[in-house]
C-alpha cells in the first residue's frame, strides 16, 4: 500500500476512533493520523494473530475497519497512560 493510502486510512480511522471514544483525547490532526496509522499496524497484527483477517492492504472499508479497531485499542492505551500521569 502506498504511503498516501496509509495516511488517508490512518486519518479516517483515527478520526472515527476519536469520535467513538468518550472524553477528550489529546492531539490534533498529526496525532490523529499517527494514532490511525499505528492503529492500522496494531489492528493488522491483532487480526492476523486471531486468524480473522489480514493487515490493511489498500484504501477500502476492510482496511479502514481494521485500522479503526487498532486505533481504538491504541487510544484506550494512550488514555490509560495519560490518566496515570495526570
């Protein structure tokens, strides 16, 4: 997958994850995109470990869904870390 597609999928997945989770999440557009891209990596790894799918492979709903699940997991981890520090 091209870098541009990863960024687009990351932006969409990160934004959706921020909309779904309650409370305030830190960061703007760059952090949202980074969380989404990181979520794509985490979601792809988790889906491969669970045997339910493959890593994101293009700009499609499946890739956005996998990245979204990973972004939610990543945001929950970040909220837990930020909650301990603050």
